[in-house]
C-alpha cells in the first residue's frame, strides 16, 4: 500500500501498513511456532529446569498436560485424577510443575496432568513434551497469527471483530448464535474442527455423515452436521463443517469446542476479557493516527470504517472532523 502526502499546517495523519495486532517491538515478546497435523501449534519452551521442550499451545487445555518422561526427569509425583476428553474420560496423575516458560510468560507451581504423549508425538511426527493450558497462557494477553506463524504477547490493539469471553472453571468460553439458539463454546486452539456436544444440542437434526478423528484420548468418530447459520459477534462461520460428539457431556456448562484454525489471527485479551479475530483474507492493515503527536482514536475509527468499505476515495472532512476548507495530511 502506498503512502499519501497532503500539505497541512496543523493536522498530521500517519497512515502506515502495520499488523492488526499491537505489542511491544521486543523480539522477546514474539514467539515463532510450527503447525503439525492440521492445527496443532507447537512452540519451544521450558518445563522446570528442562529447556527447549516442544509444547503444544492449547487454549482449551485445563489443566496443563506434561509427558510422563518429563515428570520422571523432574521427579514429580502426585495423585490420580480423571480428565474429560471429547468422548471419554482419561485417568491421569496430577502433579505440581515447578515452572513453565513460554516466550516471555513464566508461570510457577502449575498444576499439570501426566500423560503418555508418545502416541501423539508419533502421529504428528515431532516429540511433544506437554500441552500448555490457560493457567499458564493467561499470565499475558496474546495473539496467534496463523499467517505469520507467530504468537505475540503483551497489550493488544483491537482486531476487527471481538466479543467478551467468560472464564468458566478455568476455561475460556464465548457465546455464539446458531439461528434462534444460543451456544457457549470453549475456545480451543488445538481443535481441528468446531465440535458440539450432542447432549447439549438436541435440536440439531441427526446426520449419517461420520468422520474419524484422533484426540488425546485416542480415536473418536464424530458426525458432521449442517447449521443454517453459526455466528460469533458480527462474523458468520459458514466455511468449515461442524461435528457432533455423541457422548453425554452434560457435566459441562459449555456446549462444545470452537476451533481457532479457521481464523487468520485470534487474540486473547485478558485485560479486557475479550476474544478478537480476523477472518482469512480480511484487511490486514490498521490505522495509526497522530494529531500534534497524540493519537486520535475517533479519526482512526472513522477512517478504518471507510477503508473497510473498500472506498477508493476517503471523505477527509468526515474523517478529520474538520469543516470544508481545512486540510488533513496523510504521510
């Protein structure tokens, strides 16, 4: 995108091509990742004294999960607990991990479940040492940029769309609308598809279309369903199939899992308790406005709306809030 300059004596607008997410420019706040399988985000981090561990970023994991080899190396011991997967209950040993570090985020005394992750490692083709959940990730706001394959931590600028999220027993949940029905879904960055619990949505017609998937608990078969509409905030989610899990999940207060792989960027803003997103192919620039050295959010908001409408020409008086005869400058 080009840079446009107009003469002005008293008003300066700086229009630059920047990422939609905002954060510190420090490289320490930006963490690269790789995607394995269809959707698993894998980064390098530390578990206790063990560095350069491969960790799956899983916003739907609560608590965090570590491989039993790691637990053995750290001499961790605990007690057995049950973990509800999509269609079965997994029994695992719960331990207290001394620390987990991901990028600039460091959490101490983290509750974790010990699981044998060797089969997950084999299936995706890389060693997996743990799944990092919300109790670690919530120490900082962050944005997942699927296009750039990076996670940026720190204070965030708003993405084009956002909704409030609620913390439900340590899990990030958002509300969606399916026709006349409301849904509350757990936001899961590790979910390949959006999955609804059959026991929570009896109004969805049965389907004969089935597909096999693999989860932490093993293989599972989910049924594909069609919804007339599924909407989060101002965005219609109608590009990817949606699946039903048949197992009775009535113990949960949410209705399924929302996959984030369908977005270009997704932001978890823990300061404002908002989930933000940018859909694939959406406008990737944002506007930064300075008036005598100070930001002018109303100006930026008006200009961004005009740009989002695909206008070839910008109504400068409307955007600047100036009367006709006065000028603004874009640099």
